């Protein structure tokens, strides 16, 4: 697991371990990134299933409840099949765009 920090965004890249292991580590290390918007980069994992994405549901809800963005990046999944409560995009650029839009919405009080 690799942590990269860019201003108020933490990008967490998972390269080898399973999604379940990653979710467990996120729970343990939550204090480390709780005040940042989060991008989970799963582009190097093969395959990624809808069930893998659902594993992030609890941490996503917790983070979004704290008024922070939580976006998963994976180009190996049909985004239409993912739950509406989790934001999944195919590229890092789109993840940054989502965070920028959500920041504007929060600033405007939406």
C-alpha cells in the first residue's frame, strides 16, 4: 500500500494485496487520512469485482459522513454495476475532477 499526499488529497495505491486486506488496513490507519479527501487507486489490481468495491462501503460512508470525498479508481469494472453509495471512476484524473466538484458543492452548502 502506497500513500501519496497532494494538498488535501491522499491517494492510496494498492499493488499486490487483496482488497479485503486493504480495507482492513484502511480501518487501522484511518486517523492518518481522515482529514483528507481520499482516492483509492486499484488500477494495478486484476481482477476487480463489484464484491471487491462493496468491501469499501463502510469506510466510504464513514468518510463521506465527515464531509470528505472518497473515490475509487478502477478501469476493470463495469461502473453501472456498482452501488450508488460508492463513487468509482476509471481514471485518476476523473477522481480529481469528482473531488473538485464535491469541494465546490460543500463550499456552496449543498
